[in-house]
């Protein structure tokens, strides 16, 4: 059985090839209750309908659990654990394979095809997981250095803890939204003149609105409160990945962030892509990350050398005037810490991770400015304008700007493992 | 109708007088499904049973909503909004009043009394709310100053933003536990010698385990994403208060907290008291907080001058050897910012607060060392031992130490509005 060819039409270049099978939550105009689906080519396969019509007839392991596909989030499916995710994904691949051993399930069942295979253009995608807690890490070392230079100068750019600890902070789970949700420019306190002797803040709409290109990871298997996840078991808690845009208000951040870290600068919205690419689907694209030249403590030492992913990430902007430009291209491997390392560190105190928790990688920036994953870095803190097509330029985001992050793995156009898009458009601030 | 005298025996000095009526979630050995109750004297009134037996016969407004009392959290009840909380509390007060207008409901109904009035000693209390997000503020100005002195020296103790912003950070919702839950000493990275030229962290059980005496506030009414809560409407989102112990690993915190704030130092556990004292019950104890000598921005200006609460807070320690000592006594009014100000600031960017979200006040410390709400402050960062009874002393917490926080409002022993206890005992660290 080949998993690269399907009887079903999957356009060349689709992020959702047979090699992928990402999971999401959908609804449609005629069936508005959110439920679980997988994306395949230009279509979503509605797994609630598929299950109800004996789609899983040949997979007995999932049968007692089929109610998970009728949920409004992937949490119940995720909680079944990676071995179950694996058999479900493999089974769906086999159902779509050209030489499927189960032709009666879907290939020869045009009624079910018509019911359960929905064109993506007719589908509304929802936040895929109910997120209990969201933690944003800072594992993009070049970003940490670039941002540190701008906030504190090059000599203190990387803090002494940086290579010992996957530095992170608790983010705001309630403001995570799915791709396509508009982002309203936040109001807040900023310092117009940070060098003035007396710091008097001004209340204003954010003037330095930015993006952060990140990967997000969802937790499937919880750990008990008080019991850390051992580093070499943490992969069992990794459900899958999404693209993540950690919208950031740089001027609000600069004024508020001492001594307890960013707060309002980040809590107005974080956008993730709609389809969770399972950890299994990403396994072939594992690669080495940034080498850590510092000896790390044993609880962070992974057996596996290839602990991050070779994902071609890209940030595009479309302005109100209609000009589209690519802002950054960077590979997902530019991380000093892996998600299992982040989970091992997060839980070393006994902190409980729960099914549905979201971890952000931190902004991913490569070595050259064309690879920098934020406007803060691209514009050197607002000193240099970034040139866009049509003669436009940007230091930070303007109202009406639409940011699209994409990410894709693999070199074979008929077997890509991609994330689709992570899109957000900036709406004007409220007049308060 | 008098609300200070009841036909039911409420011991003098009880925190749960007729003037209080706090809400919580309980189960019992014979009925293990968690459900909603109120505390009254030494008893809990099981509201699920009370409702099922026509206890709310004379309160038509609640009748369509009685399912909220069968929930395993107060969220559904909280979401009904403050006007409903008010009528339910007032009704329960009237049912218990000596001259109740509804004697048949409970006073003359000994069958229902036996079923629904459960001795607190036979009741298990659960986390009262399902907490989506937890934010810890830093509004105890004396604590902020004390801690700032220890971490950065007196000249930089209060950051320039402190009097302009209710500084806060996102905490870890999944590790909030109810009073009585043991707290395991966390392991983590610390710097044994912070002044060494090269910073090499050591992996160890926390050696500077501390408490933070705080008040917690629960959110009832959500705001829509993108729409701030106006300062003078924020009280409508204040469900009620609990005591909160923000356990803190000071040595882990000192090494990890730059530049993104405390993370593992706080995420191993936060304990709250079991009974939520409704905002209405606290209304008579409103008082002025610390005067802010700085002009604040309009979005933080409250009409009401009395915006914090006159609560007598106390921290006690009981050691493994059995010695009990009072560590601190401080009034809850020692806050620079009120909960409505925190909510207005939290949402000014459009960040959505949701029903069940928890806000911590920040550590409450008064002007003298006997009023300091943490061992960090009491021991001057570990320089001076705090004397306990029985000749014991502490700089930070030892294994087996049990910390009890109490809080109570009012001067009349028969009409106290108290929080009960917020208790946690330290278990030894895991050997890793
Ligand atoms: Ca980030
Ligand atoms: Ca605190
Ligand atoms: Mg972030
Ligand atoms: Mg805290
Ligand atoms: Ni109603």
C-alpha cells in the first residue's frame, strides 16, 4: 500500500497530502455544531459523519472512543494518547490510498464521499483545542539576542540563564484565536520619551504593533501534579504542532515588562493555524537544532539528537493598498530548545501540564535579516523601514495589514506535510 | 427581618455567620459527586439537595437556573451575574433568619435539615471554580518595595511603572489547588553563588521555599475579546474573594526571572481557600487602600474611593515538631490597586476575562516586619531568622511545615464575614 498516491484528488502542492492528515474542528452552514475533521487536499473529512457511517468499521481500537469526533475540540481525541493518534492517522491514510484495503469504506461509497468530504472553502474552522494554559517560550536564540540588544544592549542581550534554561513565561490562554480572526490594535500605556528624566506614560493606541513567528505545540498526555515529565518520555505528551503568531505591542511591552515580564503587550491576541499536524506526521522531518555550547543539566538532556523540525516557515504581508510582500523566510530548526525539553523544564517543579495546553516556541529568527521573525528585528527596533512591494514600507504594522504565516515540510510536491495558513488582519484600535 | 440572628445554631466567632453565606463546592462520603453549597456556621447547606426539595420555592428568579447547583464548580452560578448572586444570598439569609418569612422551607422542615445541612467536618471541599486563566498582580506596594530591595537594591526597588500600572503577570491556572492539598517542594535550577564570575546552575530541591499572603478574586461576568471593561463597570465582573497563598521558590526565581518574569518559581502550586466570599458580603467592609501619590491615567480612575477591603489577615505556621506560631498579621487594605483597577488594566488591550478566571492581589505586607506577608521579607532575604514558638526558627519553609492563612471582616462576633482557612503543608521534594 502506497501512502503517497490516493484515489482521491489531492492537488499537487497541497499542504494536506496523504502524508499529513492534520486534525481540526469544523462547522458548515448546514451543520453548525463544531466537530472533528481531518484535512485532505482541498477537503475536510468530517470524522463525526465518517464514524457514524461505519467509516471506522475496520479499526476496532477506535470504536469505543468514537464520541471524541463529535466534540467541539480535539481534547478528547488528544487525551487518547499517541498510539491511538497513530493508528487513526494510519487508518485514514489507508482508506485514502489508491490501493486501499478498505475500498467499501469510502473509495466505492460515493454517498459517504458526498456527505463527509467537504470542500475546505465551504468549511469554517474553529480553535482546534480547548486551551487550559498557554506558555510561551523563548527558544529562538537569534531572536532572543536581537530583542535583547534592542531592549538592553548587546552586552546584556542574552541573559546568563539563557543557555541553561528553556526560558518561558505564562501567556494568556483566553486570547488565543484561530487563523482568520481579526486582531484589534490594542490601547495601552507607553512612554513617548523613554529617556526623559521623569517617566510619564501616555495612553494611546499601540504604535509599535508587531508579529512573532512561532511554532505552537499542543499537549496530549497530562502529567500528575507533583510528578515531572522525564525528558525522554516527554514526546509522549506532544500531540502536534501549529503555526503561531504571537502579536506583540512593543511600546507597551517596553514600559510594562519590568520586573514581572510581558503582560498587556501580549494578551490581546495570539493566532494559531487551524489544523494540528500530528507529531507522527512531523517525525520524518526531525533535524538538529541550534547547538548548545553550554553543558546542560541532566533533566534537560535528550537522547535524540534530532529534536526540532525542518519546516520552511514564511511570513507574508498584504497591505490595505493590496500589495503583497514576503517579509521573512526561516527554517523551523533555529531553536536552542526542543518541545520535549520545554515540557521537561516546565514540569520539573511538578507543574501539571494538561491535555490541550499550548506551548509557543518563541520567535524563530535565522542568521540574516531576511530570516528575522518579527518587525522589531527586521526594522532594528524601528530604525530602518522594511521595504515592501508597491513602494510601501513598514517599521511596524499598520491598520488593515494582513499577516499570513505558512509552514511546510518535505520536498516532494505530492507528499507535503504543511500547516496551511495562520492569518490575522489588523483592525483599528477602539477610540476610548 | 434580622439577618444577624438565626434559628439555626451558628457558633459565635464563626467565619460563616448569617452575614456571610459564602459559596463552595463539596462532596461527602455518601454522595461523592461534587456540587454547590454554602457554608453557614459549622455546616454546609447542600444547594443541589436544597433546590431539589423545593428550597427555592419562594425565589422564582432562580428556578430556571437551578441546574447551576448541580455543577462541579461555581462557574455556572457565577455566570448568572451579580444581581442573581445577590438575590440568592439574600434569600438564603432570609431562610435562616430567626423570623424567616419562609419557615416551611427549612426551619420547620427537619427532614430537609437532616439531609441538606451537613457538618463541615464531614464534607470534602473542592476547588470552587474551574479556572481558565490565573493572573497574579503585584499591588501590595510594601511587598513590591521589600522584594525589589532584595532582588535589585533600594534605588531600583520600585520600578518607574509601579504607580502607573497595576503590574501583573500571567500565572499557572492548572496548579491552583484548594486548601488542604499538600504542596511538594519543587526541584529546579538555582545559583549557589550568584556572585561567581561564571554562572553555573545547580539542580536541587528548592532551598528558599516561601509563601505569599494574597487575596484572590474570581471573575463572574466575561468581557468580549477586543472590548475593555470600563473601570466603573468592572465591579460587575467581581464574583467574590478567597485567600490565596502564592507558594514561591525564591532561589529558582532569582535565577530564572530575567527577562520574562517568574515561571517555575511559581508554577508548582498556588493554594486558595475553599469558600468564595461574595463581593456583596464584603461590601460593608470596603475601605481606602494605599494612596497613590502619582496621577493615574483616566482608564484606571475609580469613582469609588473605598475600593479595597478591611480584612484582618493572618499567617500561622505549624512545624513538624508541633509548634504553632503566628508569622504575620496584616490588613487587606495595604494595596495600591483594587480588583476593579486590575480588571480594567487587564482588559484595556481587549484581553478577554472569562467566568472563573482568578486574579491574585499580590503579596500583602504592612509597614512593620510583623505585617510582612512572606518569609523573604520577614527574614530579610534569608539574613535574619524568624523566631517561632518552642525555640524554633525559620528563614524559609522546611518539610512538614504547615501554613494556614486566615482572613476575617467585622467586629461583631455573631456577624463575622470570614474566609475560613487556606492551608498547605510542605512535602519533601522528589528525589530525581
Ligand atoms: Ca513570543
Ligand atoms: Ca505573588
Ligand atoms: Mg508570546
Ligand atoms: Mg503568584
Ligand atoms: Ni434568569
